[in-house]
C-alpha cells in the first residue's frame, strides 16, 4: 500500500512540475555541457577497473583525487576538505548542483540556516524563503570500513551527477544541492584496503583483523550523542554549515538475509522524533524500493530489524531531518559470495515487507555497488522532485520545536554540583549539539525547588530542543516481544541513554514555565576556581570528580609524590572525603593545580599542616597494561579514555609474557569481551602475518599461569563486563553468577513454529524463585524448563541503580547511590572463601532498580553485587560486572576504574607517615 500511495503521488506531482519549454531548454542545456562532460574520465577509466570489479577495491586517496578531477573539469562540482581524521588523514567531499546554484551557494545556505531557526519568521517570509531555497541532500558512506561497496557506489553517483544529461539529472541539479562525503572513516579505508592488497597471493586472511578505527572500530557510528571522535565532529561541522533536509547513511549488513534493507524503520521510535520525519523516511525508502524493483533487483526488504530509538546512531533527526539508512548485504570484501549448494542466497519465503526473493546463487561486489547507486540516485531524485515539500517539512519540524508548549518547559542544571568537571563536559556536549544554554544571573525557584545564581537552564522550546529532551529525560522503553507471551524483541542498540546519569551530574526536569533572569552562555567553559595562595604546605583535591585523574596523571608524569587519605578530615571548616588527594606545594605542582582549578573547575584546597589520618601513597609512574586484544572494541574505547587522561599505559603484547610481567606492569586491565580463549589462543598467526600481528598472538597455557602468578605476587588485575568470568576462572574468585543467561536465540535460526515453542515463563516463575537461593538448582531449572531465559531477565542496555560504599578505595568519591550502565551483563553473589578476601564495592538495591531504559526481571538483581574487590595473595583484583567504561559514555563510573588502577599498586601508610610519603 505504501508503494502504491507513493507512486500515485509521484505521478501526479511529476506531471505538475512539467513546465512549458522545459524540453527545449533541456536540449540547449545538454548541448552546452556535453563538451565539458566528454573530457571527464568515468570511474572505470580513472581507476583502471570498474568500481565493483571482483578482486579490486577503490583506494581512498584515489577517490579523493577522482573527486578533485571532477571538480576541476566541471562547473557543477566544488571539492572541499572539511577536516582531518584521528590518524591525520584528510577528509574530502564534494558539493554538486547546477552552476547557478553553486554560484549562489552562500545565499542558499543562508536560507537553510534561517529555516533551521524559524523564530521571528512569519508565514509569508517563510514561504518566500522556501520558494527561493534548495534542499541539501547529504550522502555519506563507509563509516564501517569493511563495508566496501558504498565508497565505490558514491564515485559512480558523483560521475553521473557531474556528467549526466538526462531530464532527471537536470532536475536534481536545478532543484537541490547534493553533498557527498565518500568516507566517514578514511583511516579505516587505509587499513582495510591496504591490508586487502598486502595479503594478496599470501596464505593470510584478506579481511583486516583489527579495529578499523583506532579507538572505536565498528562503534564509530555509536558516537552521535557524546561526540568523542574527530570524525564525528567533522560530520557535525558539515551538518551545521549546510543544514541538510535529509541525511543518507550508506551501510552494509550480513550476507545471510535480504540483499538490501531500506526504510521505513521498525518499532520503536524515539518519542521525540517528529511524525513528519517518520513519513519522510518511509516515502524516501519506498522510492528506493520502487527504483530497485524497476531495475529488476531482488531481495529488497524494509520495516524490520533496524529501529528508530537510540540517538547514538541518529543525531540527524534532532536537526529536522529524516535519517535514511540503507543496508546492503556484503560479501567477502571484493570476493563474491557463492551458495555452497547452488541454491539461491538469502531467505526465499516472501512476505509483505520482502516481496521478491533473491534468485541467484552468487552475490558480487558489483551487485552491491549497483544496488548502492540505485538507492542513492533514487533518494536524491525524490528529494529534488519534491524539493519544496522537503524544505517546508524541514521548516515545519523546526518551527514545532521552537513553539512547543507541552512539558517539560526546561531542564535545570543546579550550580552546586558534586563534579564540576563532569558538569562542564555535559554542557559542552549540549553546546556541540547546538543547543542554547542559559545561565541564571540571580537565585530563582522552579518546580518547587530553589536554585542558586549560576545554575544553567536548557529550555525545550528551541530549534534543537528534541535533542535536549531525548538526552536529559529518563527513557521509558516499550515492552516489545517477538510474539505474544514470547521472549523480548531485541532492540538494535541501547535503550537508556540519559546523559546526566551517564555523566554524574544532577539535572532537574521542570514541567511548568518559570520566570528567571537569564544570560546566554556564548561558550561553555569550566567554572574556574581560585588557587590557594599558600606558598608552603600541601594541596588537597577531593575525590568527587573524575577530572581528578587528569591531575593524578600530570603529577605522575612530573614525578610529584601524592597520597590519598583513607578517612575524612575537616580542615578550616571544610570536610575532605576519603580518597582526597594530597600533594606538596612545589614549583612543579603549582601549574598542575592551576590547571585543575582553572581548566577543570575543581576546588583545590591547601593546608600548612598535614592531617593525622592513614592513607595510601600512590606508586610513582604507575605502569598500566591494557590487554586490548585484536578487534576488541571495548579495548579500543579504553585506549581513547586512557589517552584523554594521559595514563601511563601500553597495550599488552604476547611477547610481554616471555619476560617478567612485574618488571613491566603494575596494573593490567581486561576489557569486556576478553575471554580465556582470546588470551590463550589469540589471533591465529598462521592466518595473519606474525611480523605485523605477533603482538596479538595467544599467550598459551604457560602465559595463563604466568598471569595468575603475577597477581599473587602483587599485581593489580581489573576485569570489566564479561572479562569478569575470565578473571574468576583465572584466580578461582569466590563469586558466582546469579542471572539467567540465554542460549542461542532459536527464532533467529530459521524456526517458524513459534506457537509450539512459545516460552511459558509465567508457569515456571514460582519454581525459579523457589530455587533462586541455590545457584545450582537455579541453573538446573533454567536448563530443564526455560527455552529462553530472556523471558525472565533481560536488560539490553539500560541505566540501573547501584548502592556504593564510598569508604572502599574503589568507590572513593562516588555518591552512595547512582546509576550504572548495564548491557547484557551479569550480577554476582559472593561465596565462602578461605584464601581470598572479598568486599562488595557496589550492589543493586532491593527496589526501583531501573532508572532509564528497559529491564525485565528486576527481582533477580535485588541485593546482588556488581563491583567486587579482592585480595589475592599479595595482589588486588577488582571485577566490574557492568561496563563502567561503556563506549566512553559512562563517565560517572569510569571513576571506579581509575580509583582501582591507582590504588592497587599504592602503599598503605600510617597516620604519622604522610609527610614522609610526600617528600
């Protein structure tokens, strides 16, 4: 039905745009451009092979050179370089439109800026701007660098737009501006394509075996609300300059299903997404489907799998744009996919959203490139054909947010925060998202609460208020199941992303309008504190901010001794909590503490006399080993975190286990996903060149035993997420899992007999609860009675409440209660042990665990442990069952990791030993 409606609209509106003399004008225009177009090489001529040819991949530098060639030879194209990448490579892009539009580009972008913020525009002015304006179609590809077809597709699109002489091309150029960014991840292009050619005619695997973005790997498109990476911010700059009415994000997916996915998206959608954007997604997607069917292409699907929920993947919708995602089935890079038994590839049972099955047993890179060209051109053509409708909708969406009257009215960030640096970082994220942030110039009251002057106010009624609302409210994810009474329907990504919970900042939601004197914040900066003027004595910095560890790293790099006190003390009327850092006042320390007070906004105290409390002397130059492993994204994110905090770390290499580990590392961090198999077997050196990938080889059983001995001899081991099980097995830690773990999801393996296999969770729930006190009995019951334990417990990415013990060094500076991020993690129960001392750092409360997102089976978490600290021989182990560092988003709980990292190798000192430790 959607296709029929779209076709009817297309035919009717296409007829309307035909104007007298158009064909004659087209003929004149065509003859004028034929001479210039004939001098431009097509992609096959330029690259020496047709993009999509089996065995060949286009190289990113050559793609940029080709785009420059098009720009040099055509007045339809402008080439630009909007920035550089994490590894220092160049971003390149082109702007394509008619010569008249390009000559008038500044004015067209001025119109887009005005429509993006329509405050003060009356309808007559708005319609005049829409009539004058041209919509911008932003097309980008290859953020995931093993998804190699789309960069080839956009080179073909660029050539067609530059040299084409058809009526459709004329309309596209006259009625729109197309911005093409061939790769969002140029660094990954270098790694993947170079590896492909370097391993040609060798026994080594052709697919790049590591992260294809230095820090984030495949997570580089999960950065759309924290904006941590340079690549993300370059894209944001393009968005801010051009104000596209649509963003087309070209991807590839697995090769066992349909050949291509196009919108509309699946449920659920972010409730703050404007309804017009959903409709635009659907109509553009169906225009793409129509074009594919018209070209005889098969295996097209829509509406399933990819949902419209999380902002981590779709920042564009908060800018008044529909995000158009296309996902093309991949093969083995440039090698074809061929059915093993000669049967057609992909599913063969058709349905409403998959009307034509793919009938061939072969799927080539050329097939993928062709599908990509068709959908890109179809989307561009559709927007050009309905250019005024898209501009009108863009204006309407933005106007609806600026005139919003239903709640909430605003979010208030109180001036008095536990962590001023986290507050600054949160506000800076909102600023990068182009939100308007105001600051109160006087005290005020709102929502029944009093606020001090200096508190920040983010009003919802502003052009990008949808982003503020999505990021600062608590998420209530809908309960969706695969079928009635069945297991939960898996979200595509996380369900809870409330920014202030992730950051450790207090934010209040105010529903009703209030009066307050406000001043616009022109540029977010940390609120500077005054550095004490004491010339001799000691500086103090409290443990409440995770910014403290920027100070610790600086002190260590400059060889300045530091201690952290074990008990609270009161000096000059101010109480300093356990974990407060003390360092001597010296010429080396002053600039570091000035940075802490001014740049980070941390309160820095000073005392002439040391308090008489016990503490811990930090080990000078604490040496951290990050066992990143190959292609392990949590390890990459930890690299980014450690680099931001100037941690003295190295990536652990297999060869490190040939020598004395204790001579190299004080601390070893095991990221989520680091299993015993990854440790012992590592990256297969027979399939990967040992000269390049030897660092990621396995350590063998001997290395496994050596790691165990290293802990017993005094090493500090930190295990995160699923790596907790690796540490538990390594050291026989006295903990056991308490949450049901799902087997392979049978409904994803092709079974359609859902009624026969429906899980009867309610029938066995009481039995499960009765056996809950015995883990062995619980697991037996689950194995015997439950087809899928996710019907009992499921948490696919949410913020859950935890109770912390701030007297424990691992939790120094934490509030007694704060949410942690939980994504398919575990919880633990301590079991008796006579050789290992254990203490619970944080646990789940006995009620109201869910704070934001989706959680099923809360009862199973009540009073269970999350973070646990152990003494193992002379060493220390800390297990973080949840990912306290998740995607560098869970900033508030990263503090736990830093606490453990520096505390483990520290030395206990008595209350009369602080002075000696600070010499």
